[in-house]
């Protein structure tokens, strides 16, 4: 009978902690936990509970980064909050506050290089995060709230749509020192989601009025309308890239919140596993449609959430534990 060594050419390794980047099919015995584990690609996407935030918040909380290194900031407890927390893949840690407490703001970048901008009431203030503190920098040209956002870091961000005294299609690009108005969205909207790790390649989807599933892709100079979300909605969350994104939760008519989640493959949206906590106006962070998180937001009953949920999409590597009983 073939054993593991005969098949793979090595014995099962004994380690004191799980490998940082295990290969697909790799198996190991964790002597600290006394568990046999292995790494394999997932066949379906699923949400799992992550570490709770220290302070529950709602009213459009901003997020930036990826599943294992994220930052969540702003929103309201209530009242309006300046709190910022970073996430390391298992727990949140409170870090330096925003200079200006605000909700309904946009956020983009990484856990150590992020940008927060806009907010309620329609405002233009922009703050830059360097991993330890926030610094006020150049204002948006047009004060807005409930914007869409995309960007790589605190020197390359896109802010699109939002609400001034009405819905707007305005799109601005940040170069690290100032905002420049660039090509407008085709459909003016607020309460939409954004995705994109480059300010030259972004995705805008959902929003209102009216409640829509319209999706647009940005190529660095103009927006092109592509396939709609299957479920039109407002105040949803988004993360990923313009060809690989997740849109989660939101609502169609207040006060009912949605748990629906859809995955974007660059051509079309597919409904995938629901989040456990129906919510809207939540923070999100993630690399693509195989890895990300959503945290905070308004719960079904109207209260602020501290719950964080982590997404592992189909095709992503995931560590599994073997039952030896």
C-alpha cells in the first residue's frame, strides 16, 4: 500500500507552528497544537468568523488593506468616531485616531499606507495614514460623502461618485499631494461600492438613486459600463480588483439589510455564499475575489456591529485540519 512518503517523496514534517506559505497539498503535524493539518485549494467560497473589532461602529466605516493586514477607521458608535483599528488576520488593535471624526467617508490603500477622504456632512478633508499617524493633506476639489474608492496606497487613490446636495458622477485622482478631476462615472450615484488596487484600474458597482446594480470599469481615462450585479442594492461593501472583486451585503429598502454576496470575474457577477451577519455601510478589505474581509456596519436591528467575517473564495489555498478520531 502506498503511503505519504511513497506518493510525495517526503515524510510528514513535524513543526511547532503552521508554515507561513504552505504549498497546495502540503501536510504537516503541529506538535504545539497536536494537530495534523494540510493545505488545499477550496472548491467553494465560504465566510468564517474573524476577530471582533474593539469598538462596534456603523454609518459607512472605511477600510483598506487585505485580509491579514487591514485598517478600519471612522464611522459612528454613535456618536461620530475618529477611531482607527488595524487587523493582523486574527485580532484588531486600536491605533492613532483620525484627526477629524467622521462617518460616510471613503478609504483606500494598505494597512500602513492609506487615505481617508470626504464624509458627512459633505466634506473635502483628506487624511493620509503612514502606519503610525494620520496627517491632513490636500482637500478633495468637490466635498462629498458616500463615495466609491480604489487605490494602491496613500499616494495613488481614486474617489468616484458620492453625494453633494444630490448624487454626483464626479471622479478625482490623488497623486500623493493633490486631487485632480478626471473622467466622470457614466451613472451618477451614492452608496455604491468600489474595488481596485490601482487608481488606473477600478470598479464601481451598486448605489442609488434609483437603486441599481450597474457596474462600471475604469481604465485610467474613462469608465465603461459592464455587466450588472444580479441584485441591485445600496450601501454595499466591496474589495478586490477591477477584474476580481467581491460585493457584499447592503440593502434594497431600509431598514431591511442583505446578506447577499456576489463575486466578479472581470466579465460577470455570480452569487456566492452569504455573510453570516446581514449588514450595510460596513468596512471591507481584500486582495481579490478569493481573499478579504468585512467588518462593522449596521446590523439588522439597527445597532452597530463589531463582528468581522473573513472570505475565502473558490480556488484559494486554505489550511484544513484532519480528524484523527
